[in-house]
C-alpha cells in the first residue's frame, strides 16, 4: 500500500514539475526571436504563393513552391514552440512585407520574376539567415536555440538557390 501511495505521489510530482517547466517564461529577447522567425516564415509563404500564381518561369514557380512547403513546416514548428512558451505570434506579414507584396502584385513577367527573386528570395533570405545564426549564438532558451539550429541550414540552402536564380533572371 505504501508503495502504491509513493508511486502515485511520485507521478503527481513529476507531472507537476513537467507542467511547471512548460510554463516557465522565456526572456523577452527569446520571445522576440520566435516572433521574428514566425514573421519570416509568414512572409515567405505569402510571397511564395504570389510567385506560384504570377510567375511564368518554371524554376521560379518550383522555388516558390519550395518556399511555401519549407516555410509552412518552419512556421508549424515555431507555432508549436511558441504555444509551449506562451508567446503570441503574428498571423500575417508585417508592414514591410505587405508593402513588398503590393509592389510585386503591380508587376508581371520578367519584372515580377526579378523583383520576387531579388527581394523575397535573396534579400530576405540573407537577412533571415544572418538572424538565425545570431539566434543560435545568442538565444538563452535551449528550445529556441534548437529551432534556430534546425531552420538555419534550410534558410541557407534557400539563400544559395535564390542567388542562383537571381543570376539567371538578370
């Protein structure tokens, strides 16, 4: 009987400890990192959808679909971690990316392709890749660091592909 009570008490304590750990707040800097990672994913998904719709270039459409697929996975991972850390994430592109989308919508043909690859492809991925490297080095929360470490090589690959496409569309 004592063994059963001890086991029940142990399980209750372990469950409480796990719940307390999940609810431990993260620093503002690490919460901001999650918001920035989510924002980057949201922007790439939106730009990718626009490129799939507007581009006539098969390579750009393929790249754009990869952006949608990879960044949707990245966003899902970010949302899962943010929920565990009680961090509220954005649900739509920020003002700068909404402005970029408005500008891209005005373009067509080769002009669209060049602008999409240059802005959403190269410029955004260079910026996000550098930010993820900084997150890996600077994040205090091990889960945030792990997420940045998981996403960094993917974004680095996107950056390299975008640079090749940028050269090809000039």
